[in-house]
C-alpha cells in the first residue's frame, strides 16, 4: 500500500506542477482596452482660389482673348461667352449655359480651368440652323457655384 500512497502523492505533485506551468503570467493591473476610434473624416477639397472678374457676351475674340460686349447678335453668329478670372485654379470646372427667353436651355458647355493668374476663358456656341430670334441669358458657374453677372443679349 505504500506504493499506492506514493503514487497518489506523486500524481498530486505532477498535477500541481502542470497547473503552475499552464498558468499565464498576467500583469497585476491589466491595461485598459482603448475605446474604438472613428477615423477622422477626409478633408474637404480645397475651394478654387480663383474668382470671376467679369462675364462678357460677343461674337468675336481678339488675339488676347478679350471679347467686345454685344447686346445684339445675328442669328447665324457664333455666341462667345467670355469669362475673365484672377487667381489659381487646377482642373476647376467652368460651365456656361445659354437660356432662351422661355427658360429653355439653348446650349450648355463645360470646360476645365487651369490657371495661375489673370486669365480669360472663351466658350463658343454655334447653331448650324441659326439661333431663333429672341432674348437669351448667359449664365456662368465656376466649381459648381454661380459666378459673375448673368448677361442678357438679343438675337435678331
């Protein structure tokens, strides 16, 4: 029976060592789990640092891109919407829209503005069938924001 009690004692020692070997070394004061963080929102694109100095409607552009304002244009004339800007712009959308007197869109064109100083952007509209006689308004927007003063002109 001596062997049986020795075996039981040996088993108890081995089991105790096994438990000690399996126990993890944990710090006395575990570090607090940081609260989940929400990623910071992406920064909004910087607004264009360009401003519209004027909008002119005419039928011809000079070598320096200037357009003489015309209150009346012919039915077969090209219509040039000239946008004078100052400032810096990189891939900034410029939209020119012609509206007929009944509110109907007579034409709309988009161009991309890339400039680092004073500049003139001319947007030319033409109509193979002649412009209907009446009153038109040219509207310009830069980077999605109305810009300059809308220009009214007449087609005769």
